[in-house]
C-alpha cells in the first residue's frame, strides 16, 4: 500500500504562506494570462489585417472556445482540487485515481464537443449572434478552431493538475510555448500568406498542439502520484467528485457563453435601431469582454495558484494557514482589479487602438462600452477569489451559487429589462448591475467562512 509523504515534509504545510502564494500564483497567472492572449492576439492581427468585420466574426466563434474551456476547467480544476485534498488527507491511491480519471474524462468530452460543433456549426453560430455579414468570416475561422478544441481542452485540464502537483513553472512553460508560437505564426499567415481569419485560426491550433504536447510529456513525471493504467479506468464515484469539485469553474466559464450569446443578440437587435448599426456594438463589446478576460485570467491565476495551498491545509486541518492564504489572495486580487479599473475608465482608447484604426463612430461606442460595462470591475477580484476558495475547501454548492449569481441570476434579468428603457446602452449597464449584486452575495459567504475558520482554529488550538 502506498504511503503518503509526512505532512511536515510538504512545503504546503511548512513554507511561509505569502512565499508559497507567490511561487504558485505567479506561474499560474502567467499561464492563464497567456491562454487568454490567444484570442486577443488573433483579434489584434485580424483587426489590422482584415478589419472590424473579421474581429466581429471571431467574437461570434468565441463562445464555443469558452464552452470548451469551461468543460476543461471543470475537469482540470476539479481533478486538481481532488488531488490537493486527498494529498492533505494522505490518501495517495485516491489522489492517483483522481488525476487519471480527470485525464480520461477530458479526452472523451473534448472529442465529443469538437464533433458536435463541427457538425452543427452553422446553427450554433446563429445562436451566438452571427449576422449575414459576419457569417462567411465566422465559418472560415470556426471550422479550423473546432478541429483544435481537443488539444486546447486536454492541455488546459492537465495544466491545472500539474500546478496542484507542485510544478507551477512547468505548467506556465506549457502555456507560454504555445503563445510564443501563436504570436510568431499569426502575422506570417495573415500578412505574408494573406490567409485572413483562416490564417489566424491555423496559427492558434498549431500553438495549442504545441502546448498539448508539452503537457502530455509531464504525465509520467507526476511527483505526488505514479500514474499507471488502472488510474485511467473511469470510476463513477471518482468522476462524480471531480465534476462536483470543478462545478464552480464550469459554471463561471459556461455562464460567460450564455452571457455572450444573449449580449450579442441584444446588441445586434438594439444596435440596428441606433446610429451605430448592428456590427459596431457587437464587435466593440466583444473586444471589451475579451480584454476583460485578461483581468479575469490574472485573478483566476491568483486564485488557482492559491487553491492547492488552501486545499492541502484545509484537508490537513491547518486552518490558520487557510485563513492566511485567503486574506493574502484577496488583497492581491483587489490590487489587480483596481489597477484595471483605472485603465478601463481613464485610458480606454489606448486599449481600443491596439485592435486597428476605425472611424469615430466605432471609437465612440467602444469607449462607452469600456467605461460602462466594466464600471464595477474592482469588485470582480473579490468574487473570483471567493468562488475558487469555496471550491478548494470542498464546498461546491456555495461556489456554484456564487458563480451562477453574477453571470445568470443577476445578469440575465438586467439584460432583458434595461435595454427596453435605455436601448443599446442598456445592454452595457447590465455589467455593473450584476457585479454589484454578486459582490454583496460573495461578501456574505466569505464572512461566514472566515467565522468558521476562526472557530475551527480555536477548537484545534484547545485540543492541543
């Protein structure tokens, strides 16, 4: 029978919490930031090489990549949370089974999703708001992106578990190598070979294949568990735990797809009745959402980098270290989201100009979109940390409720009501309304958790 490494030898239990968070969060931030930059880099080069219609087409395809990432993060983050908790509880066979099952599960799910998208691509693009003008570009881009979905999903899922295994730098490298290849190939295919949106898509999947290869190479090198064939054989209970632990990550990402599909359709409908037309609001708001994803990637990097630290110490009942990790991650995330707020509010054109030169009408709407939609983005950091913390300590129901609150419970009613009175601008105001209400709920949950941690720490201290 396999024996666990004694808790006192684990850096999760002994190393200063602040230093641990830096060691794990920085590579995690870089890895997730790089992943989010795939689409941003495409948008920048397409903006200069094709124009805003090309960018509008990629915005229509973007929700399917979010769905893919949602499923990958559900399985990958769920597997990582399961691994961390089982290591903290010193249950090595269960930890090994969790990693193997997560890899098998994401492989099956990724292939099925790619097939569904490629077979029904036309109606799916209509669902995501494709107009007749944008459809030809979206089909060219979407078919190629669909082929690359399994590589992207498997790489992202394994990446989460590599971080939980204590190798955040390797996880970072697997993402960075893909990003570098993407940045090199994008201008080659777009400007040298004049392949337009097709070239951007080909560059993206080549880079995803590179990241996939680096991630797969790590599998025999896991430090905390030894993966053998029996670990990959699916077990219903293990898969159930993985999905449950990762449910919050799935809801957070998948809800973005629902939000984007609804928002795209509302922007097209109300935009057509405004001076901006249908395509300008759809394209400009899509860019705002993708730029916002950069901030969210940094916040998720801090959260997922902290996750194994929280999960291990919660499993080991070291509640003081759990509380320290929570507090440090909250401070760091708020600093990031406040810095982003100042950029979005006071220098939006510095961001907008990266995506090409457009007319005054486009720039006016894009500036308005940044300032209104992201008005309360400083609250996003708190919400993100709260959701991932609840996931890390094995409270997926609360985490799922928190994730649903911002993207579904508060956002959708606001999106359906406000545009009736404010027109196309009302679609933008749904952002701050949802952020404000979700913050109140997340604050309530975190106050509950901090009270619980203090109580548990006091009980442990008394027992000693």
